[in-house]
C-alpha cells in the first residue's frame, strides 16, 4: 500500500486502480475461512493495549456510565449484534447515546442532528467516547483495535446484497478504528457509493495488511478523536 487515500466527499472520489492483489472471495462462515490481517504480535498488542486502556480509563468509564443513567431512562451500555470474523455474530458494547436501542431487522443509521441522540450522547459521539466499552470486545477477542468497523447485522444483510465483495470484510476481526475510517469513509451512508468506498478500503487493508500499517492507522486515528466532522 503506497499511502493513505485522501477523502473526497460524495461520489466524486475515484478508487485507485492496480493496488489490490486478486484475492478469491472466501466461503465465509464459522470456521470456514482462515483469518487474515492477524498475527501473534497483533493479538498481543490488542490484549496489552485494551487491558491498559481499560485500567487508565476506568474512572472516566464509571463517570460516563453514571451520567448516561442520570440523563435518561435505560441502561448505561447499549448492546447490539454485529458481524465479526468469518461471519460470526457477537454482541458489541457501547455507551447508550440515544433514546432508542435498535437491534432488529431494521436499524436506522444515526444522522446529523438526529432527534434520537441525547444531549450527552451527542458529546460522547463527537469525541468517540461512546466507543470506549468496545475495549472489552477487543480484550475478549471479538474485535481488534484495528480492522474493518463492524456494522449492525441488519445493515450487513442489506449492503451485502448490493455491494460486490462485501463479505470479504469478514476475513479479519472488526476494529475500533480502521483504514477506511482514517481515510474518511465512516459515518452515515447517504448513497451507495459511500458504502462501496468503505468496503473497498476495508478489503484493501486486509489484502495488504502489515503490523506496521496498523501502527500508522493508530497514529492517524489520534487527531480524529477530537476533530472528525463525520462523527455525529
């Protein structure tokens, strides 16, 4: 991979050609495809960093949980089914930022100025603090710190029918952040091209993965925590 893509809003962005080696579409499903974009070093990094971050952020996690409970009725944690490695379904953890907790056949995406988002939730989402409980998913092995961002199962089923190569994303553990995210392909999907761009970036990451690339993605993620206009 020569470098990170520059993000261009809308359908005007054109994918680079000649960068993706041909990789056969795997027969995804529990135990049917070998894991890609992984190594012992990557897993060790996930364990050490997620455990350390949970210890460091424990006071903040407790404060946020209490504030979420005080602001509106409902649990502090939001649980939703997501698709992981080899198509296995797991439960992702997030701080609840909305007045609803959708996890059915239809899941409505968060939009800008979404009325379902609470006042505290808007701050948590803007700073990506709602994602902190996913460190538990990383520690458990459901996710990695770096990888394709997991979508709601309902979205996987819908987008998988219209986007070529969509299921190839499941060759790697989903991540807290990823190549597509740092290239700008995160957030609300307003048109089909947006999810096509995201899927192509996810598969390019998997096809060209290295531990060094993961470290570059971590570095590129840091400024986005406080300045990503697509986080809402």
